[in-house]
């Protein structure tokens, strides 16, 4: 390869890297991605717990304890910056499902968050201690996720 071909190839690589990065220069989009990333980690860890509770997967004490512990560890992060105002479906219809009412003065999302935190804590206490105790708390956890989604996340289809 001569030099100019190598240079052209390198600049194409540079472009490929630079383009997505520049789309991420909007700090609000970065915040939206961060909270969606956190939600992905929630479902990644909660998914098998829900499956065990439903009987779709055999109960595994060690795994259940680990996953519930992960959910708890995720809550030890202060990700409040990921919920910055001006990042709802009103401003970013194509990027987010977070409804504007999250940021309204009378928003109860803090309560939904508190319920979630309590559900995770109760589950983490019993997750490794047998299928029955785990199942009940995993179902409560599912209700805590759903409760918040019903009120504050845009439905897939309206
Ligand atoms: C206090 C409110 C709240 C709780 C509790 C909550 N979520 Fe969410 N979740 C949201 C909101 C709001 C969105 C939309 C975020 C966005 O699109 O910017 C969301 C989005 C998601 C998404 C989609 C992420 C994406 O990539 O777009 C998944 C998956 C998810 N949540 C899973 C869960 C699971 C599993 C739980 C419980 C273990 C949970 N959530 C608990 C509010 C909550």
C-alpha cells in the first residue's frame, strides 16, 4: 500500500470513530444513555430472579444472592445527574421514554424510587435463603419496577 492509501484508510477509521462520539457531545443525551444503561443493568440482574420466581428457571441460591446483591450495589451509586431536567420525551422524543411528569413539582417518582430501594433491600436479605422467601420478594420487586414504569415511562404503543 502506498502512503496516500494508508492515509485515506486511516482517516476513514477516524471518521467512523468521530461521528458517534460527536452525537454524544450533548450532555443531555449522555445522561439519557446513562440512565437507560442503569436500567439495562437492572433487568440484566433482575431477569433471572424473575425467571426463578416464575419457575421458568431452577432456583439457584448462590446466583440469586449474587444478583440481588448486584441490584443493591447499583443503588449505592448516586446517578441523580442522569435524571437532569430537560431530558424528557418533550425534548428528546426519539431518545427517551422518560415522561415529563417525572420533573413536575408534584412528582411522586421519589416515592417510587424509595419503594424500589426497599424492595431490593428485602430481596437481598432472603434471596439466598430458599425459593419460597425469594419468590415472594422477587414478585414485590417486579411490582416496584412496574409501578414506576406504569406512571413515568412512555408505553411502547399509545
Ligand atoms: C423509580 C422509577 C423506576 C424504577 C423503580 C424502575 N425503572 Fe426502569 N425505567 C424507568 C424510566 C423512567 C425509564 C425510561 C428511561 C428513558 O428512556 O430515558 C425506564 C426504562 C427501563 C428500561 C429500558 C431501558 C432502555 O434501554 O431504554 C428497562 C429495561 C427497565 N427500565 C428495567 C427496569 C427494571 C427491571 C426495574 C426493576 C428491577 C426498573 N426498571 C425499575 C423508571 C424506573
